[in-house]
C-alpha cells in the first residue's frame, strides 16, 4: 500500500508540473472569459475562453484575415467589458500593411473603449513576441493581452507566453497567419472565416458574422458555429440551424447574456 501511495503521489506531481508548463494556474482551475453562447462553452474545458494560457486565432484564408482580426477585437471588447484594467494589443507592422490599422472611431463602433486600449506596433515578429511577454509580466492587472504576428511561433516561445500569463490568469489571444508555422502550446485554436452579415428590417448591415471553427481544444472538443457579434450588448450569439446544431426550417437567433 505505501508503494502504491508513493506512485500516486508521483503521478499527481507530474500532472502538476505538466499543468504548470502548459500554462494552467495553480490548483487546476483556471479563470475563464465568458464568450456568451452555451453551445460554445459546452465544447470548452470551462465556462468560457481559458485564461492564463495561449489561445490562437487564424483566418480560413488570406482574404479572411480582416474577419479574423474582427473576431480578435470582439474578444478584446468582451474582456474590457467584463474585467478591470486596460488591454494591450501588439501588432507586427506587416499585419496591417494590406488591410490597415485599428481606427479610434471604428473601435468605438465595435464596442471597444479606446481609452483603455494600449496599442504597440513592432517592426518584426521577434519584437512582437517580446512585447507580448513583457506586457504579460507587467505588474499592472490587464483585462487582456492580444497580438497579431505574421511569422512563426515555436513551442518554446508559446510556453514562455503561457508561463507569463499564468500568475494573474491574464486572457491571452494571438492572431496568426492563415497557415500557422511551427508547433505551439496553445490551449485553443480558432479558425475564422467571414460570413454574410445580419441585416436590419431596412436591409442594411446590423451585425457582423463569422464561421468560427474550434479546431483545437485542450481538455475539450472541437466544434463549428455561425457566430455574430452584438457590439451594443457586448456578447457573441450563435445563429441556430447551422454547424454543430440540427438543421431547422428557419434560422433563428439565441442570445445568451
């Protein structure tokens, strides 16, 4: 019996070490950023996006990059709405060359408070990853740290980001190229494609939509949804009748506060 107890204790210690290396906060119960829809939360290891660990976002194809960037900004808006402190957005200069940079009035319309957003622009991938790690290690409690890089990300750097995000369970989101280069220790990876926007009764654009595929989820399961962003209520909504849900005759919308 003592030998069995010793073996169990060793296994428990190894699991704790693995959790630490993968970016899970001590105690095994990480904080989560609520995304809204229960359909999405059911696929994640907790009630929302895992915090204190890396979450990746990638575009379905190159021309879907603006949609993926919009999804990243929606994550930032969710964090600023539900968590105290400012947010940091690190942009590699190459990421804005073809599609432009964030614009203050546009951020307001998206539901973001520019007064709580610090934007850092770097010349290359190495500087962007350094800025992300330094922001995570800052003594300031941040609502979220997000970044957009065009280069690769290896396992060592992603683990460093996880370790930097762990102490305060800081939400960490990184937008990568549509063909991610290298192996990372990300807890989730989202693949985003643009979708026709929802329209109001007058036929004008009301809410942006994406096809969101959760193609990697540690301790969870993959899934695919048609999601729209309500910038007034600061919430994501799943459009029923598509993706992982049974077909219905007429698509309706379920809003989760």
